[in-house]
């Protein structure tokens, strides 16, 4: 079992960058596939990107591909979301989530696949 805790959110200008962190307590962190999701006011939660337990496989939503990068440091039990070239539509609460899978499992895009969720961190992009 892991408990994700996000940090790093804040206010950023359009075109700027921000890096979110998700620290997960618990053991065997490398056996958890991690996903990032976001939810804007009045909108449904959407998949942003994810990374397999071993860090080899990543996948992204089309809306952030080429701008956002997911990485992880298993020695620190932490996954990161580097966000570049921000757009106002990136404004949302960002959550990380974990699901127990093998080292190479590609992150699911459906939130229902995940077992553990963080509380979220707010990202606001000003135009």
C-alpha cells in the first residue's frame, strides 16, 4: 500500500514551467505504476500522463504530449510531472495515483484502474 502526496503546484504564467512532485509512502514503490490526472472546474477528471514502475514506459494525453514529461526516482519513492509551455487550459487540480502492477505495465488512462490517490495540488496558469 502507498499513499501519494503531491506538491509543487502554484501560479504560473502562460508559456512558463512548473514541476510537480508526488511522494509516496510505503514499500516496493517500483511495483506501482503511477499516473497523473487533472480536473478543472466543471470538467471531468482527465488523464495527463503516466509511467511504469521501472520507469521505462511513459504515456501521455494528446493535449500535453511534447510539453509535459513524467519521470520517477524509485530510490526516493517520488514521481515527477515536468510541465513546460503552459497554456491557460492547463489550469486544474492535479492528482497523482498509484496502481500495483509489474515493472513494465503502461499507465492506464482510466482513473478507475488506480487504487491510491493523492489529495491534489492546484495549478493556475495566467494568460
